[in-house]
C-alpha cells in the first residue's frame, strides 16, 4: 500500500483523473488523504465525488467550500459568499443529479484533521502554539496564518541558523492557500516542516498528488487547458 495526499480539486474531475493515472494510484489498495475543497470552481464537482467514492481507503478532510456545499445539502442554504466563490458552478452541476445522498454522506463523515505517523493533515491550518484539539473547526478550514508563519521562519533560518518548526508534528500537510501567491512555479511549497499542496487547480493552475512517504509528486495539465470552454472562477 502506498499513501498519497491531494488538495483542492475544486470540481476539476479531468485533473483528478490525470493525477490518479500518472501516479499509478491503486483504488483498491492505496490510501488517499484528501485535504478538502473538492467543491466549487470547475463544472464537474459531482463527478469528482463519484471518483473519490471508488477509492476504498479514503480519508476526507472537510474544507470551507465543502462545508458550504454540505450546508446546501442539509438546509438548502445558498449564501452569497458561497455562490460568488464557485458555488454557482456547483449548483449548476448538481442540477444534473437526482440523488446526492452518497455525496452528502461523504461530507458528513469527513473529519477536520487527521494524524498519521506524527504527520498532520488539515485543510487550512491551526493554532500551532496550542494543541490542535483546541483549534476551532472554523479555523481548521479557514486558517492561513500557519503557512504565513512557516514562510516567515523559513526566511529567518539563514539569519538565525535555526529552522523553526511547527510544534508537535514531524510534517504538516495543508491546502486552502494557493501557492502561486508565493511561488509562480506551481510546485508543492515546502517551508519549514509544512507542505502546501494547493497549486491553484481551483483557478487556472495545476492539481497535485503526492506520495506522503517518498515526496514524489505528479501534477495535472493546467486546469484552464482541460476546460477551455468553461469560464471558471473569477
């Protein structure tokens, strides 16, 4: 069994399929930790969830966009903050689906963080000055301070000679914050002991899947090229 992690698919089913194929992912035996935000953006959110449900060993971590979708499934909620950030594309996609039960159940089973061999997996981040159990669910989905702090300490390392690490964990894997804000290369961003695997697939970038143990990674084509006739998120 190999162990993989992927983040922020945002409805790009074609990109997800490319990553699974290029990595040689085995849906019957390999483990996939999904860092959330499969919802919102490109037009194939339901197809993404169908693809993930084929994976026997799947750990799903809830992202902020997923949470908006779950609120829609449960209560019919369509807040403007959601619909203008990709939610309309998700609503349009689900107009083709009669039964959304399996997708809702997947999101209801989702966790807010996961620890594997002293590696932490969380969508956004957490208050790294305290135990993660004391971080609110909202912050675990929305936090950006963790990656910003890691970048800061990474820059300080040449000056101090000390690489500051997030306490308690050997490695931390996150999505949520697009690395193109810091690095135009669209490669996974590794700073201190934090890995950011959101390479902008929800916008015009690439989707990344990484082998957790070897750190080898595979990426999709540019997502905007996979959906040339789709406007995507603005």
